[in-house]
């Protein structure tokens, strides 16, 4: 199934939205979140305040302008994974492909500091994290055929979404992501001890696709 081409109007809207978000982040990093108004952002992006509100619900949404796209990408990683690929392996690849480039961005440290030192942004980020966790947990449950409140699906979703925070401060972020997913897939092993043999139920080897189910 091919994706229909994006029309000129849609491209223009996307470009305007991106220009507003870029202007907002630049001002927030320069002046501080609380010192920047919607009018300041509109002037910097050369649009009206009405146009700003057509694209964003408020100042917090300007900081997290890719919120919906990232949630959709998480769900797509589960629903559109390759045949035979386990859900944890699909999410592993998604985190490696999507988060590592973001973590390496030269402004990432400034962005993180902005969010962590601004109560309104910290609260918004927590609500966003909860929405993404619920959406991912529901997608995992749908793929397996269980209720959306299934504990195992919710736990997997929560831990996957914690991985960026857990790996952020590590010197080798890729290795940290891989190690965390190994724990999620195979279980925790005491550091320094040789790994236990991997067996499935009845003493047989686990599934060849690496799935925990």
C-alpha cells in the first residue's frame, strides 16, 4: 500500500509548524521558558498568535512538538514488525534507530536541562510519558490478544519508555540500550556471574525468534 503524496498545502502547514516550534525552542533556551510569551514566539516565527494556537495547544506543546509522531512510531514498531520478529526485538531496534540520534544531538543537554528545571515542562513530560506508556501497552496487548490492562504488557511498555533515562548518562549509550533489552528479554542476572542456560518450558530451548512468549 503506497502512501499518497503530500500536497503543497500540507507541506506549507508542516513547514509553518516546524518554524514555530524551532523559534520557540530557540527562545526558551536563550531566555528561559517562563520569560518567553506566545507573542514573542509568534514574532520570532513571523506569524500571528492565532496561527501559533492553530498548531499548538500551548507553550508546553511547543517544546514537545513531536509528541504525537513519536507515539505513533512506537505503536508502528510493534504493529509493523517483521514476520517472526519478537515485540521486544522490534522495540529494541526502534529505540536504537530513533533515540540514539536524538541523544547525540548537540542541543540535547540544553533541552534536558530546560525540561528538568521547569516545573510546567516536567509535569507535561510526565503526562506525556504516561500517555505513551498506555498507548504502547495497549498496542502490545492487541498484538498478543489480551486485555489492555494486562500486567505483563504494561510492565514491558513502562520499562521500554524508561530506557532513554536509564541510558542517557552512559558513555556508550548503544551498549546500555542493548544491555537493558537483554535484561528485559532474558531476565536479570547477578553482575559478574556466568549467564544461566536459556531453556523454555519442559527443558526445551526457547523460541527461535527470541520471543519471551
